[in-house]
């Protein structure tokens, strides 16, 4: 078979928010199949077999058939390579540990050119998956070898580099379950939950409620113990030391056995337990000194290690640790036994997604533990001998249901005393089902920013919904973290409508942000004069913690280029279907095409929100059934058929009657008080059509602004010096934003 030329990638565009395809982020890829347009899947000898041999789980892809094996049916019946590439990429993402199901492929109006999209939580990962998927597909087409595990590994590496850590991700997932939106604020784990003034921020298991002073106290183990002891919380006696000799002196004074640990370490690094000999204490001092700025010697508490997670003053999860042992076989070295008996456990690994850490025989703590047993990594223990490898850091057995109320009270008190809203409390006790004092148990550490993976993936017992607990701590029941958000879509004076709406919300006492063609505004101040009709400008409003209402202009080109800057909105405004001729770059040529673009703004209206639609444009009025919330029509002509039918059904509307603005509710007209006949308004703002004024009134009404304030506010509105409400007309051009330029590179 003559080798086929590679599929050409014409454009790659990352859509950041809700878009014409779905409510979530996607990577949109424009493909040119070239000669492969003439070769659907069933025409290439051996292609389907090679593909399904490499990716056997393709049988799980239902595709448009809607049943298991649906995609394989499409393969056997013949489907084009753009569609096949979509499923190959999705399967590579699934194999790499990023479950994905959404994808679509549609031919453009140019034969052989397709738009293929797939769900992409992260752009960098999506691009790697695209490259690997295309390479795999061309290898299958041309009967060349391909290393699927290596490709999956490359995708997984990018996932590890780019994605949220498991602790952060579980909180974000819990927020999504509650319909709380999120914005990732950096390349790491700093995430904003909610929008504007309703936002909360998390950084792994720290929140914007986490006290910096509390974190500093928790980092100082000696100070933490003294504060806890002063409040009656049981802690082990201990002493700060500055030398190995001083460590032994302290151990003798406290009474053997003892624990030696860093004064400000974490993750159990440098901690050595149950020390009884001078040489061991001095060696442990050297180990601890490397892991922190100081060393503590404290009384050893008999019992098992436990980690209790406190969120908002309540214990929400608990795990128990156990020492790690290997068993000799009389042949293998300790190092080999660790690798064969411990590190082969799939729960162990170096990356943060593993609940247990790989055991490194070069670790000083491991070597010290072995030396105390008269062994070294190269020693060969006799058959049946049990060798302790680690005593700390193996929190893996869920025991949440076992925690005694008195123990829960003590650890919650410890978190409050230190000043942490989220804390991981380490305690040692023989039986966590009994009060600490009765068994000589004690709290040994209070940790800020605790890891959550041990509670999400315990090796024994039930996983705990700790992400939901943290989310509920930040947001009260019923609070979705959203602010009133207006999306303006169309080509007719949307910037002017946005400025009028922002003005009315400002008069209503709400700090309002506006991103529109005229720039970026906070209340009446323009903070950026550049065109604000792109997702970055909208996101700037949503991350501003002072913004109480956001108004964002979304021209059709911006929706196609960037997606919306948000997932859902309270009010979605569509003014017209104009400008089709300016969207040929996006393969939009007909009213039907434009319908798919503009419906995006209506699709994202919340059930408790409203769509504001121009009833005099039949195509706009036809969007009404797509809205999950209320619909408010506006029209200069009160006899517009769509408006008449809507009002007859009890719907709200804004109309012109006898030269005045009227609000229609329950079939009754009420003139808008405060705003008289429109002659005076037209004299001041003559370039603004009446329909734009009506759209602004309807939007403010949908936001709950009182009609009297709407009328008075419009009457009082004046153009700002140098910034008229309706600037000179401009002609839309093909997109030249940085995002588009990058996509074309």
C-alpha cells in the first residue's frame, strides 16, 4: 500500500470556557485530510485491526451509536480520519489517567477540512495528546510500528506537570458538584472558587481563611507544644537541643525511650522513634538536623500513629499508620526485599498521586532503622526474620468511625489553639477509641496545609469526602459563589448597552465591572482602554474580589475564538444576527451557522436567570426555548409577533408605546417612571437606537434593579468626556488577538 501523507493541522485553538461545543474547555483542531479524504476507515487494509489491537478499550467508546462498541461499528462501516483521530486522542487521555469522554468532529464547508474538538482541562496536556494521537493514527494508517505505552507515558508526564495535585483537585471537584465555578490562578495549585466578591481561594489544603500566624506557629513544633499544653491538650514532654551530646543528655533527663525529630520538618522526614541507645540518639540528631532548623528530643509515646483531619473545627477524617516490615528469605538482601515486597505495591510511588511513598534504602532514616537492628541494605536476613524498615509516615488505614468524642474534641481544640481552619493533627495512641489521657496518648504535631490523599485513597477502609468538607467549610449551604453576571452577544451597540447596564448597577449600589469594546471598567473608571472583548478581559473581572456585578461583551468572533470567560451567567443578552459576513474565517456563512454561535450565550443562562432577546429579529426570538431560565423580550414595535405571543403567555417584556418605555408583566403595561418621552434622550444620545436603550432597560430589570431607579438612572446618564456612548462605527475584522496568533503559529 502506498504510504498516505500526514493529516495537516491547520489551526489549534483552546476554548477556555463555555463554547459552541460544550460548557467546558475544549481543544479545537482544524484538520485537512488531504488524500485521506478518499480513504475512510473500512477502505484501508488492516487499519481497523491495527488500531483496535493497540487500543483495545476503543470498544468502550459508544460514539453517536449510544451503546458499547458504537465506535467500532463506525470503524467497520467506514468513518473519516478526523473522527478516528478524535477517539484515538480520547483513549490516550483515558490511558494516561485523565478520563475523557467528550469529543466531536464536523466537516467544514470546505471539502476535506474538519473541525475536531475534545474535552481538555489543560491546554498543554491536550496539545501533547493531539501530537501523540496523530502520530499513532498515521502509524496505523501506514502500517508502521508504534510504541503505545511510550506515547501514554508522554501524555501522563504532561498531566503530572500540568494538572492540579490530588488534594486541590478533590476540593475543585467537590465545588463542581455544587455548581461552584473555579478559575486556576497559576500553574500550580492556587485556585479561585466562585467569582468576584463571592470568591474563595485555596492552595492545596490551605484557604484564604488559613491564618499565616497559625501556619508559623504550626511550623514551630516546640512553640506549638507549649501552647497546646497551656490549654490542657496532652503533649509529650520535650526539649530543644543543639548538639548530639545535648540530645543524649535530654534523652536521659526525659527518660528513655525518646523520639528525635526536626523542630520544623514535615512529612515525617527526619523523625526517628523509640530510641534507647546513646549511639542511636546521636545518629538521629544528625538525621533530624539535616531536615530542619532545629532538633527536638521528646518522650516516646507507646501506640500507633494517627492523622486526624480537622476542617472548620470538626474532625472529618482519620487514618492510622503502621510500621513497614519486610520478611527475610535467607537469600535476598534487605534492599532487594524492599523492592520486591514493598515497592512493587501499586499504591507506592514518588508522585503525589500515590497514597504511599516508594521506600528509598539510601534514606538516612531507613538506614538508621536497619542499623538499630544490626543490619544494612546489603545484609541478607535469615528466612522468616521480620525486619522493620519504617516506623513513621505510613498513614494508610482509615479509622474515622473509631475516633472517640473526647479525642475529636482534643484535636479540634488543638487546631483552634494554633489558629488553623484546616489542620492535620498527628497523635499517638494505643486505641483511638479511648480518651487520650486514660491511655497516656498525646498530640505530637499540628500541620498546616495537610495532605489529603491518605483520606482519599486509604489502603484499608472507606475513602472520605474531605474535598466536600473543605468546600462546605468555605461556602454555606445554598451558596454557589456566583455574582450576577451579564453576557452581551451580538453586533448592535453591545458596548453601549453594557455601559448603560453597568451605570444602572452602579447606581443600585453594586460595584460593577464591565469588559466591552470600549475597554475594561470598574464602576465608572476605565482601567484599560484596549478592546475588552476577549476572555482575558472577562476573567480579569471575575478574579477581582471587589466586583459585585460583571457585565461582559461577547461578540460572535470572541465566542468562536476564545469561548466565553465564564461557565454560566445570570443574564444572557442577544441583540441580532448581524455580521455573518465577518465570520468567514470561522466557517460561519449562514443564519444556521450563526444560530449555533449565538445560542451559546442563551444556553449558559442559569435556571434562576433570564435571557434578554430582541423580539423584532425572528432568529433571535427563536432562541427563547433554549433558555433554562426566564425570557424577557424587548421590541420597539409592540406588535412584533414574538413579543405579542410572549406577553399573552404572561412573559415579561420591554416595549415602546407612544414614545415612552413601558414594562410589561402579567399582560399589563407600566410606563417606566423617571424617564419621560424619549425626545430629550435622543437629543443627548441620538446615535444610540431605541432598541439598544430597551435592551439595557430589560437587562437591568432582569438583574433586579428597581424600575424607578432604571428610569431615573437613564435620565441622569451623561456621556463621559472623551468617551461618547456611541463612538464612530468600526468594521469588525478577522481576529488578531494574542490567543489567535498563538493558535495559528
